[in-house]
């Protein structure tokens, strides 16, 4: 039976490295059998997520930092900590070389190691250590008063630093560090393997008796699962969940099972057997219109760097007012992101907002004509997008309805205008202007060079986390290109261009050629999104086109149809985001 290894990654990039490096190492150990499970989990996440996984028996767990420490408190399974190597530290510091207000914050064991490395290489970087989470808020307030704006950290301190308004650079693990941890794990498993003989004999006996059993210790940690049950992953998961919630019966598929517990001083033996078939129950779910999560995170960093605390205070105040909210900004300046923030800050964030794209002629009338239309209800949020792109009649009808029915006094009402604040307003929208609280978004071309450098560093670090890459930044000539480019589609265009460039680069630094090519690719995508062909025709098949070319074409077309939303595209194609990145890298 293969020995089972659970790789718990506190960030997505490490999860990708786990998968890549483990498969490479397995190729060199054909005589060894290991069964890998990869899980993205951080100590800040809901504990139920990891506890359900830990109910399944694993021979070894590999993780990193504070997440590894937490796992040791939750399970008796051996846990190997990847740790932070000297190379990992120096690579992150190298990425931050253009920044001047930087400090490293971590728990003492980590910070002492970092200080020793910096002293060895004569690096002048401020290092601060903490002994507990409770010390972190006070330290971050002190660093803020000292003018520090970027925190180099591990995943343990990253969330608090972001919440305090700092930009963060996560110290990511390198391929070498992951390979060393996995190799150490293989050696440990060889030692453990000799101890499993008795367990196998017990399982064989239970199978002969046709008994499905789970044995837990007095802390409800799984010591043993009978092979018949372990072979049915869904049934095993349902049984483990029933044990966690202290239930005497549970359902798996259409079959009902009963769970009988026999407890002594040291362990509990759970016996699972079939009971009856329950009646079927059907439920429906509704989708929610959201930003691509990576773009949303990028806008989060962008607005933290470009807007003052007063801007967010204003959003908080406007979000709870009884007035329509009008967001004015050019294409790609973050209107949808700000609308989502206003919804979160509002009185009823628990209800999903209604998004109405007024550039479609029938969008408003279709919502208005629904039976029990939500427009006549209360405590909802309506986001009317692109009202200035609609016809004058629709503009008049929407504004008149909002005014006459006092829609904003019963609900949160948000309008977005895709234009510059200097372009003025069409006559039909003048009444809306008089009623609304107005939020104007600055174009990306007004952002200072220092802030763009900060954004580059932050976005590069985030990409390394998500894609498992080791990109240091952009070349000097590429930086000049970025600073002098007008970016007509604003930060969204900058972000998409940078991501395409990072996916296509083969070195540690992004060059000007990659940026130019990526900008041209983004402009093509934008053209496809904003233009409708006069006569749609099915493209003819190229007899010389390979299967790989056909797959690549499908990926690119699907991405364009989803407006560059990578999360939605990956889900629609039934592939992981990591696989999508690899396709985009080939395309770029």
C-alpha cells in the first residue's frame, strides 16, 4: 500500500511547487510508492477545513512556518517544516532592492535567523521579531509612524500587515527548499514503513469479517481506518464528518448509515453499517457576479497605495447613506472593485448585490418586469453599470424610477460611469448628479513613479506566490517603458500586461520586449471584448493545425469571452489555474 503524504501549502505558489517537485522526485524513485495529497491551507483559515483532512490517515505531513506549527498541535502524524533557507531570504531581499522604506517582521526564531543572514552578507535591512500574535499590532503601528510602507514577512504575519495598510512581500520557498523537505520526508517514511505490518494484519482480519471500522484516540485523532472503508473516499469522508459532529447516523449518496461507538480509556472504535435509503432532496444555487479574485487582490493593493485613509473613510460614510452613489472613472480604473467595497461597507453585506449592465437595452426592463421584482423590495444592493453607455430613453427611465420610488432610501443604489470626470454629463443624468454622492477615480497615468515601483514589487511577489515562479522584477529599460506608457485602459491594462509578461518571461527579470509583446496581446484581448463582428462565421479548420494548437486556440478564445477572468475561464474549461497559466505562457 502506498504511504500517504499530505502537503499543506499556506499559499498557492507553494502548492504548485509541491506538485511539481514531488512528481520529479518520484520519477527517480520508481521502487517506492507514495500517495500525495495537496491542500491549500493557512493557519488563518477555518480550522474545519484542515481538521476534516486530518481525520483521514496520513503517514506524513509537510508544510511551512506557522502552518506547520499549528498542524503539530492538531495531529500526531509527523510534520516536516520546510523552513526558510538562506537562498529564500536573499531572493526576496533582492526583489525589494528598489524600495527604501522596508522592514522584515516575523516571529523571533525566524527573525533571528534572518538577522544572522543579513549580518553575514552585510545587508542593511531593519529586522523586527515578535514572540506572539498579540505583539504584532503595536509593532505595526510603530513601523507606520517610522514611515515603513512595505513589510517582508512570512505567511503568519502577512494578513495582519495587510490589514494595517502595509504592502507585503512574502518570503516564498524555492524549489531547492521543497526538494530538501520532501527528501527528508521520504527517509522518515522508510523508517515508519516497518511499523505498519501489524496494522495491515488487523485490517485484513476486519475485511474478512466484512466490518467497516474507524479507530480514534482520546483526542479523536484517527489511528486506523479499515481498508474497505478507506477504499471508498466519499464514504470515509462522510463517516469522519459524522464522528467529528458526534452523530449516530449519516448519509452518503442515497444510502443511510449508522455509526456505533465503543469507547474505553484509550480509544474509541466506530463501526459503520448500512441502514436505509432516504428520500431525495433537491436544491438550487445562484451564481454571483464578482471580479477575478487575482484582479480583485491587485486592485486592493492599488487603492491602498494610491488613496489616502480619508478616501476609505468617505466610502464607509457614503455606503450607509440614503443617497444614490455615483462612481465615475475611466475604463479599467476600478469601478467594479469600489462598488463591491461600498456593498461590503453597507448595511446589508450579507445579501448578494444585483448587477445590471445598462449598456444592454433590455437589462433594466427585464428586472423591472419580473414577478416580485427586487426593485420594489428593501435591504438590497443594486449596481447599475455603464449608465452613460445606455440610450437616452433608458437613462431617463432609470433615473426617473430611482427618484419617484425613492429606491435609494430603501436599498443601496450604486451607479458606475465609464468616463473621465472631465467629460461632463449628458442631460438625462443631471437629476442623478444632484441626488448622488459622487466618487471619482483617478486615471492610472496620474500615479507617481515611486508608487508604480511599489506596485511592481507587490504584484511580482503575488505572481510568484500564485504561479510558483521566482521573478525578481523588471529591467531598468522595462521600468522606463512602464513609466512612460499612457495606459489608456488604466490599472486593469497595466495589471493584465504585467501578468502576461510574467507568464512569458524565461528569466529572473522582465525585459522591454516581453512588455511590448504583452501590451499588444492585451490590446487584442480588449478589442475582442469591446467589438462585435458584423457577421459571425464559424472559423474553418486549418488542416495543418496540430491538436496542441487547437487546444491553445480554445483557451485563448475562452479567456477573451470571459473578459480575461482567469478563475472563471479555468472553471469553464475544467482545468486548474496553474494549468491555465501554462497555456497562457505558451500563448504569450
